[in-house]
C-alpha cells in the first residue's frame, strides 16, 4: 500500500462541522509546519526531504506557500462546502488569479528520486535534471441533501494551470557547437568544387568547347570560360548565430527544446487534454500512462529530428542566394565579344524555384554592324552553357546540403537513443491523476472528495521502494439526511468483582459498528473495580473503577477512508467539510 503523505503530516488547514464550527473557516498553507519533513522511501534506507526548503531540495517544491489557502463551511448537517488551493475569500476558484500568475504551482524532482534509488538510466552529461512541473491548482466541493430525501447531490470544480516534464540536457546544449562546425564547413565544400579537379572546375573544358556556325560570320566559339561564386563564409557564420535561436518543436507542439540551454520541455497538459490542457477532464483521468509516455518519447525524437531539416533548409538558402558570374569569351571572325551569365546559385542550379531566371548579356552586342541576338544566333552556346552549369551546380548544392544533414543526424540520433530510457522510466517514478473524485457512504453520512491532482510516486513497483501518494488541492465534504445525536451508555454488572477475573461490560446507544459487549480485567480490590486495560470497544474506556463512554456525541478523531488523507472530525452531526491545498 502506498504511504499517504497526509498520514505523515496529520494536519488540515480548514475544517468546519455542524454544529460545533459551522464556519466559514479559512486557512493558509503557510501556517503549516511542512518544510524539512523527512521521509523514508526504502524501508531501513536513508531518508530524504519530502518538502523542500530554500537551501535543501526536496521531493516536492510547493513554491510560495502563502498564496494557497483553504475554505470550509457547514451551515447545517445537510450542506457542506470545501475549497482548497487557488481559491478566493468566498471559497470559489480564483481563475483570474491562476491566469495572471498569483499562485505558484508545485515541482517534483524526478532525477533526484532516480539517483537515490539507483535507477537512473543516464549519466549527468546526457541529462542532469528532470522534474514534473505543475501549474497552479485548486478545487472546490459542495454537498447537499435537501430535507434528507432521495440521494445527496455532490458537485465539484477544479483547475490545474498546466503540467510539464522538464529536463536539462548538457548533451542537447552541446549540439550547437558540433552542428555549427558542420555548417561552417559547407564553405569548404564549395571551395573544393571550384578548385582544380572539382565538380565546377571540371566543366570548364566543356564550356570552352561550345560553339556554333553563324551565316556571314562563320564559326563562333568559346575561347575562355571563367566561373566565380561570391564567398559564403560570412553568410554561414551569420547562420550559426540564428539557426539555433528558435526552440525545436515536434509537429504537434508537445515538445519544445531550447538548444542554447539544453532544456527539454514536454507539455503534458496539452498532450492529455488538447487546447484546454488539464481542465475540464472527466473524473479520475489518468495522465502519464504508457500510451502517453510513448507519445512523449516519439515527440522528443521528432523535435530533435527536426533540427536536421531546419539546418538543411538554412544551408540551402545560403547556397541558393550566393551570387554567380560566368564569363564566356567568344571568337567571332576577327573580333571578340564576351557572353556573361549572372544570377544566383539557386537560379542556375534549379534548386530555388522562386528565384528569378539568370541574366545573359553580350558585350559588345554586335559585330561589324551585325547584331548578335542571344535567342537565335548565340542560343546554342547559351543553352549549352546553362545546361552544363545547372548540372554541376545542382550536384554541388545537393552534396553540401546532404552532407550537413548527415552531420546533424550523427549528432542528434545518439542523443535521442540515450533519452528514450529516461523518459520511458517516468511513469514508473510518478503517475498523475487529474480531477480525482471519490464518494463513499459511511456511518449514515455521504462523503465526497475531489483532488485537483493526485500523484503517486513509484507506482511501477520498483523493488524495495514504498509508493507514496500526494494529493494536491484536496476538498472533502460530508452530509447527512439529518443530525443524529447518540447518547452511549455502558452497563457494568456486577459493580464489584474479584481480582483477576473478567468484568462484563455492555454498551448501548452507540453509532453503528462502534461498540459491542466486552469485558475488562479487574486487578485491584473487590470494592474498587479499577481496570488496567481499556475495553476492546474503541469508543469506550474504564476510569476510576467504572466504565464510562468516551464521548456522548459521535466519534472524535477518526480518519476516514474516503478523504485520501483529510482527517475527519465529526461533531454532533454529519455536516462537515475539510480542505487542504496539499495532502497532509
């Protein structure tokens, strides 16, 4: 059975009961002595702080406690209201305060737990922190049993501002340096292509072999061909400063990865509830189950994998926008002219469909008074040159882009592989249930509990580890059809007894299943039947030689199974409410 954190703390910060304390009563979590509480997760093992302090990290960080509050009111036996967490003075949920950041949420240090239990599947150079970050939370419950007729009516509301899994990965933060080197290396690919024996240099001979026959002018041929491409090194350096700025994201927007810091954020709320997040979900909705963990690991892989596409697109853009100038010197009879082709690398290579067509010009544009129209007389040379250039340039562009893509994959894929076991272990460390509700009938009264969030740590059954339950914003109400008073009495017959014999004790007028006939052992003189032991009935006791009832009203301090840790203190009737921003 899991440990209830409320059983370790055994406090509540707002209670009411009819007629003893009808309320409304309020309380603040800041009034409770929670900080520094120690817990033992492994029987016989070391203890760790369950609630953190400013100087000592703990299992649960509750932020600024003072803003969280609780409200309880029981005007009669048949009506009760309880609210906890982000609530206003009237007990209603403070939705505007949640929206504008009045309330802190909570944080659970999952990496610390994994480390202490020896189940962390990664080293600190891969991930050095992992936490479940919860937004502001609150709940309210109402119970009513008008005239005691029919069935009681329970209504509830809750709010959870968000939930994120957040990891810090030095390995992810190191991506920018390694990938940045691959990006700046693209300039070297282009230089090699232009150099002797390179892809572009190798077409010079083919360009200089181009020629055509022109009536009256005879043969026109290319005598010299030169190709120049603007330096792109500066553009690549600037690309390194911009390509990593925007966080990576998967297609569904579940995961965001900040490459500058290495922080991975998983929007658990959106994954579970879509645009509405964790609000408006059905009662007892599970979060962080196996299917969701699979979606998370897939989303992380998708987000990191998108870096390859981003870098490839950015490098392609730099290459496409590089300016290119090709000059072809033509021999026309006894004169010379120069044919110039200018444009961007993408326009000539055909890798930029949006680029303007390259510009072709001849200088001079006529010989001996005869024009040299590019679209007719010189078209064989122009078309031949563009065909050779397009093939060579496209090869260079695609080689450079593919090469940087492979370099990014070689960096990212091992990180994805190393992260999968870590996130795959999350639902063995923590399970999360939203809008947890429970209704029970107990001792003639109906009890209803709503928890905005219910966390169970170590639900996966890690060997030797005791599961721990933590309820956040827990509101409990209890209503009865009528205010039932009990007047318990005890009958001790005979009134005197011989020492070391049993003395029969009969109890009447107790709540159902509270007392039965029992006996006490007499250990003093026959004239004074004092007892050294209490009757086995939990609501009776023997004092000063006679048996007396413990209370003349319904039971006092008793914990009910329905409250997941909210202590139930019933006064003379069953109208009661209790609430707590966090389970106690």
